[in-house]
């Protein structure tokens, strides 16, 4: 089970990026996302996609990041913080793939130093600066089983692969 914890979300300013963090998490095999901020709009837009496109992805806002990390670790979960300053993904991915419960922490603005200390792994997707969406996508592609071939049961809308044009089924 992989769940994302989104830190440092600034309502209004980060709305689009946080929504895309959630949609990326869902599409590439995470089970849900916690947002350490209060933003009903983001929660509703992700839930709307999950409702139409299927699966059972959950999203919860107003989560205290510190208690979220503490509880995750008390339940035996592993905490992976994505940061350009960490160990490069190829050097730790084999070990991380063996974990049953992974909380993937991604930031927006500056991430508190305590997160680096409490994470089991600080992982870089290259040691170059880029974005939480890109970092999460590559991480899930390497860690989530079958990230690119997920099933989304109960979908009301399904897009079928089409080499040219759009094929959409509605149920
Ligand atoms: C735009 S960055 C801002 C980071 C902020 N300046 C800091 O020093 O913490 C937002 C988030 O993207 C993710 N990120 C950016 N580059 C990354 C990289 N090379 N590897 C992994 N995650 C990365 C991290 O989760 C980071 O918190």
C-alpha cells in the first residue's frame, strides 16, 4: 500500500499542483493522499475524477503532518520523503520495493528539517531540482507494482487506447 502525504500546500497558489499530485498518485498506483492543509476544492476535484474514472483512491485534507508520520510509523509503515537532496532512487529502490506500507512525502515550499530526520528514506529522483509531480510519477513507476497497468473497478468513464483520436466508453 502506498499513500502520499502532501506538505506545505498553500490554498489558491498550489491548488493545481496539489490536484495533479493527487491525480498522478491515483493513476500510478497509490491508494490515497493526505493533504496537510485545509482545501476542500482540491479534495472535491480529486474525488470527482476518482468517482468517474473508478477505483477506490481516497483523499483527506486537514491532516497534521507530524501525527500522520507518527501514526504511519507506529503501524509499521515506512516513510519515504522525496527530495533532491536524498539518495538517488536507483540506489535504494530495491529495498523500498520490499516494504508493505509506504508513505511518500512530497513538499511544496520549504520542507521542515524534522521531515528529513523522521523519514526512513530521503530519496531523490536525480539530485536536480524539478517538481513534486515529476518526482512522484517516476517514484511510483519504479516502486508501485504494475504502475502503468492498473485496473480501476467501478468506472463510469473509461478511455480506450486509440492510436489516433479519442475513444471513451460511458457506463
Ligand atoms: C518545487 S520543490 C521545492 C522544494 C523546496 N525548495 C525545498 O528546498 O524543500 C517541491 C517538492 O518537489 C519534490 N522534488 C523536487 N525535486 C525533486 C527531486 N530531484 N527528487 C525528488 N523530489 C523532488 C520534493 O518533494 C519537494 O519538496
